[in-house]
C-alpha cells in the first residue's frame, strides 16, 4: 500500500466478487445488450496486451470503493441512506455500460453501508451488485470459498474488506483474459464517481471551513488524472469516450484548484519506534468552486443511475 499526502491508496477491487456474495440470492439480472464494451482482445496482439498491463498498474494507484467509504467515515460523516442508488433501479440497467458503471456504484454503496453496520442494506446492495455482475457474465471470477466466507461474516466489516481485496486479482485476471479491460475501467469509474458524490453531498457549506471531508474531496484532484489514464487505455470505444467527456468536466473544475505542499519533515513515532516522513497539502478551493464541483458530480452521477 502506498500513502500519498496522508491518504492510503490500494488496489481497486473491480468488485465483481461482491456480486455473488450470497449464494442464496436470486440472480434475476438481465443479460446485457451487446451494444457496447464487447471488445475482443486477441491474446496474440502484443500492443493490446501491453495496454492492458499498463492499465493494471494504474489500478494500484486509485482508491477502491471500500477506501472511499473509509475516508468518508474517518472524516466523521454520518450515514445517509438517501444518497445511495436505490436497489430497485437494477431493472433499468440492461447494457454493458450501465451495468459496469452501477456495479462500481453499488459496490461503493454496500461499502458505505457495511462501515456503518447497516446489515440489511449491505445484503440488499450485495444483491444489486450480483445482478450487475450476472448480467455482465463475470460471476465466474468469484471463488465459492470467498462467497461462503462472506456469508459467514456478514457483520464483520474487517473480513468483508479483506476478502474483497484478496479477490481482486482473480476478477481482474478474468477480465483481462476475456478481453474486457473496458468493463474493468468503467466499473472503477462508477465506484470513483459514487464515492465523490456521497462525499460532496455530505458537506454542509455552512460548515465548509471546518469540514474534514473537504480535504478528502480535494485529494481526488490527485486521482482524477489516474482515472483518465485508465480510461485512455480503452479510448476509441463509444461508451468509454462518452464517459471520458463527463470525467473531463469534473477535471476542469479540479484544475481551478491549486495545491501547495509543505516541505517533507521527519516525525518520530515513539509507539511504533519508526520515523515517518510527513508533508501537508493546502489548497485554495473556495465554497463557490466546491459548489460547482458538487453540482457537476451530482449531474453526471444522475446520468449513471437513472
């Protein structure tokens, strides 16, 4: 795990694994229409294979939906069910693009629910994620032993997070081997957008200066370029190109924000008996720019969850 400006970034679990968490759940997911993202990748095409490997490296520098939820909770924010994408909306998603986006979105939502001990909601969103993955045809990436372990530890957030992280490599390898890097990138985009949406909606502008979530949101200025680089790997596909246009709208707002970093200083931790290098990041984002960001993210997110 690497730490950037005090924020831990870890492998993004594409989270297709969460889709099959409950073996007793009814799949009920509609099969995706073959109108987008069905891009075969010849294994003997060295150039395309290299692009996929580059994309895999980018996964390691982005916050997962679980981490996005952790950042929200660590900032002291309260849980709000109304911010989640209703599970009833699953019937609306019948294309690969919409299913991939909402697999990421529902994963972020179930992570948010699990960290706040919302057990029934967690089960509901596991069901929703399962329908998305089932429709995409990627449940094969999930190990039954992991499903069983999650079932047995439905109230143990630590175990849930551990299994989700461990299963990433299986799911990511499956997507690569089956020529679906675009799906992986779009799942990630959905989770990233949902984390940013929930965060911005939880900030009260009357308490803007003292809200810890604001600094967490500003940190996404550092990750949006990485997200765009990942999408760039599948550039040329209509679904990905459409999403890139929307993400670039958010980037244009982040570009209005300047970041300054204080010199790195060593700080000795007596309890751990180690010296840690620390640096602080300051920004010039004001309430007006924040409002623009929040409104733009909400507008784009609404096109994903409709």
